[in-house]
C-alpha cells in the first residue's frame, strides 16, 4: 500500500506542476509579461496546495470514529432478526 500512496502523491504533484505550467504559458501569451505569468503560476500553486491540504484534513476527520450521541444516532437501533443464520 505504501507504493500506491507514493503513486497518488506523484500524480497529484505532476498534475499541480502541469496546471501551473499551463497557467503560466497562457498568462504569458495573454499579457506578454514574464513576471505576471510567474505571479499567476505561483498563485495557482498556492491555491492548489491549499485545496490539497483541505482535502487531506477532511479525509482524516472522516476517519475519526464517532463517539457519544453521534455514534448512537447513526447506529441501527433494531437488533438483527435471526443472528448469523447458524443453527446448532
């Protein structure tokens, strides 16, 4: 599973860099300014990184087990009708 995590991270990193590169080229063509293109590329990287951090935090918060009233509200209050179906 560690290798899969590295693959996902590298795919996200490549996607961020490609997106930033496309924004830099597009902005450079539209404005004829390398500095404006660089600024927009950096801004794109910052926005994408903030979005990535928010995604990771939300995924981590969804993994925390519920306790107290939240757990009892989401649990099925009705017991199973026939157990596991094994008769002795």
